[in-house]
C-alpha cells in the first residue's frame, strides 16, 4: 500500500483510508473481521464518522492491541463546548485509546477559529495541548470555506468532495493544500465500479492526497 504524508501533521498514512460508520450494522466479531482485512491490506487511516457509541465500541474492540499502528480520525458537528467535550470523552473511552490523531469539524456554517464566540476551536486547542487530540481538521463541501481555511492556516487537514468533474476553483484548493502543508482527504462518494476506477486514477494525480472510501464499498479491496 502506497503511503502519503498528511501535510504538517507529520502523519504517514495509507493512501487509501476507510470511513467506518457502516460497522454499526455489524456484530463485534464481523467488525473485527472487516478491520482485520483492511489492516491486512495495508490500510492504516480510519475515519470514525460522526459520534456514535455503538460504532465506536466496535472499533475499540477491533483495534485492541494495535492502536499504535493506526491513524484514527473523529468528526463532530458544531454545537456546544459541553457536547464536544462529551463526544471526545466517549470516543476515547469507547475506542480504549488516550488520544485521537485527528478531530474534524464537520460541515460548519462558518469557519470556526480561535477566539470566536462559540469557544469550540479554543476548546479543541486546549484538548490538543492536553494530548487528547493531535490535529484539527475541517470537512466541508463549500469551496469558499475551504479556501478561507487554507488562507487562515488554523486547520491541519481538509476533507472535501473532490472528483474528476470538480470545478477549477475546487482543484485549485486541492493543489494549494500541498503548498500550505495541509493534509488533503477526499470525502467518500458513491460511485459505480467504472466510475470508481476513474476517480481513483484522478486522485492518484495529486501527491500526498488520501483517498477515503466507505467500508461497504468493495473498490478498496482491489
């Protein structure tokens, strides 16, 4: 499995990553079998999806004894500091780990930043200082928001739905990620097998870009 460097995070990840929310529908044993297969194929980057304790418990069970070899990325929808603290606490407890490699702010209405009224970004910075999270990322489908995040320099990674038909301004954002040392991660999209081959070829054109696929999508098994 080819490796990529996720910008200034210093994280070296498999070029292909998996989004694990489908594990909620599997048993604990089947969840472990699925992750055994993925890890056996060289995949080291796993996106937990949005907070869900049943999914998190299955992941914690499946990665027991090999956490140090994996990169775990959590996400949350902006709400309150109290809710974010709860989400992180239960993620760590369910996963049986002391830290998350990456926490991603998912689809916010505006670019959260240090010192703003909600206090959410400051809370993440405090969690980073305490060692509970290692890096802060943004997930968005808004090219203007993505560009602003790059310009301000507050985010370590950017997850965006790039594809072979993306507009020029969107592809510019993808190229600028590397210049800004921001790790680029592709939002997993639904494709037919033929489309998936095309999209994988497209993503390989961008060095150090991580291609994220849903666990139930068989394309990552090729």
